[in-house]
C-alpha cells in the first residue's frame, strides 16, 4: 500500500517519451468467480467511504488467500475536496467495502453550459495529460491561450509594481486549511521574507525574483484545473457543469443538426501500461432518420471552433436532446471508431519509441560491458604483482578478490539482462488497445434552425 500527494514517480525510460505511461485493466468489466467486478480506468468508485476515480489497474502475481484467484492492484485518485489529487494503491479483491459507482459515459443531456466553461473544462483535461507527460514543461496561462477576465480573479487583489503594467499583478487572499493553504507555498521571498505577488504572464518574470509566475504546474493553477477535471466524475446531484454546450454554424457549412463529442483517449500496452493519452473529437449529423458520422475530423474541428455560442431555446434543446438520446449507441460507435483510427495513426510513432528504448538499453549495457572488461584487464595485468607486495594486508587481499569476483559476476549477467530488458520493452509496447472516456458534448445548429427556433 502507498499514498502519494504530489503525483507519480516516473522512470527514466518513460520520461524521455512524448507520451504518458500509465495503466489499464486486461478487459472491460472483467469478472472473477467469487470476486466483485474489476473496475476500469475512468470509473468512479467508493473505497474506505471516500470517492475515487480509477487511474490504473495492474494484475498481481500472487493469488488472494482463500480465493485462489489473481489479485489486482488498483491505483485511485481522490475526488474529495480535502484530498483532491491524493493517490492510493489498493488490492481490489481484499477491500471489503469497495464498489463501482458508475462508469464515465456520455454526459446526461439535462442542461447547457457556456462555451467558455466547456472550453475551460476541456483545457483542464487536456493540460492534465500534457503536464503529466512532460513535467519540465512549464507554461504560463497567457502562453497557452487563456484569456483571464477581471471577474475570474475576484478573490485576488490587484497590486502595482514599478515596471509592471496595471492589472498584471495580484496578491492572493490568506487561504487557510490544507486544501487551499498549500497554494500559498513559495510566495515568500527566500531572503527578504516578503510575500510576493503573482502573475499569469510569462514575460513579466524575466530577470526578476520579486514576482511569482503562476504557470500551468503552479499549485494554484493545478488546484483550479483539478477542480474542473473533477466534474468529469461528478454525480448528477453534485455536479456543477453539464459538459454540454450549443453552437450555431453558417448554413453553408452545415445543413443538419449535428453533435461533436470530445473524448479522453487512453492507449494502453502490455502489462497494462498507459502509453499515450490525448483528447479526440468525433461526431456526426443528427438527422430525422438517424445518425450519420462525419469522418472528416478537420471539418468537424472547424465547425466546433468557428461556431458561435448560443443560448438554446427550450424547443430547440428538446429536439437536440431527443435526437441525441435516439442515436446514443450510434454516437458511441462513432467515438470508438475514431479511437481505433487514432490508434492506427500512432502505431508507427509508438514503434519508433519502442526501438528507441531498445537502442538506449543496448547502448547503456554495451558501455557497462566495455567498462567492466577494461577494469578486469587492468587488474589482471597488475593484480599478481600487487598481491605479492609485502605491504598488502590479508584483509585488503580478500577485499580485492571480492571486488574482482563481483565485477566478473556482473559481466556474466549482462547478456541475460539484455534479453530480459528487451523482452520487457517489447511487452510494454505490445498489444496496444484504445480506451475511450467521453468528456463533453457540443451541439452544432445551422443558423436557419436557430432563427426558426
């Protein structure tokens, strides 16, 4: 068992990749005789009377005592406000009160959000994958395309500083408690001990140590992003976002009602490692007689990005909801088809990185082998003469023999280690499988239908 509050520890061979390495179960809704249903990544579960989202599932080597079946280690991420982002590993089969609450599927069409809120939510999910892929990549929100309005910073107090334009610096209120209090860490100047203001603009902090940049990996920004991402797994009675928005598009670009679905795509390999994670877009037209998938992703992206947010009338929203529910299974089919297509596009990229890891492994082992052989050759040339030197104590002679024996044994292990590690890499990148979790829905309405209601 282990708990971590500050994220995972990544191995060297994963951190060099442009993909994030995480895990997934062997098959959806895998069931074992005498054991509860195994959860999937993305599902909401209750363990130890707290809500968690499943991050990964890994098969263990030992059977559960008294059951004789394979156990599984499930990595959970806390959704509780006082422990948001906390990580917990449990053996699923031995947790007495563990239960799956629901699977994250298509959002319930019960209301609309503004497109700004939908965009902010999507960015939170997207940046969650980007920052975990490369934790050295720190961007400011302005560099990432965020527009920050005054009303969004209401708890912050604007301050002035020589050489800084007005409206660019803020002081944070005195947050208390363990939940928000941690966002204040690092604001104190290490020498003057004064609490420094923050900025969201990367360019303002150049050659200055009296300002703190709230970059995408800053505690404050990460806290806000986690609160947005939490809506992905929020239950209907506590959710704050519908994850649904409506946009109008020119009649020349679209002749029928349509729907676009943003989904979180997780590609897993052998040993249930997560090889890649990203947001994908899929969708199609919601016609009177059924659903017609839009295969041209660039066209769909243009419709979503160029459309104008509208406040849908009750009559129009009722039509959208009716057609969506009538074609729910077809929409899910389009999402799955898009995931499989994306997997095919990534196979060559994944193969290159697999070969890159194998090449790195061989380079390291070749260097190690060369170094050990050189050391042994040097000692063999001088060893006998050194041992006969009358100043050598018996203890030093014994230690010399042990050192040489250790080097020889290490040299003998290299060929098998090369085989084992290569097989491990091959296995990790083998059996690629896509897993998809719908994130948000955008309805697209031709302008003529907006005018007619």
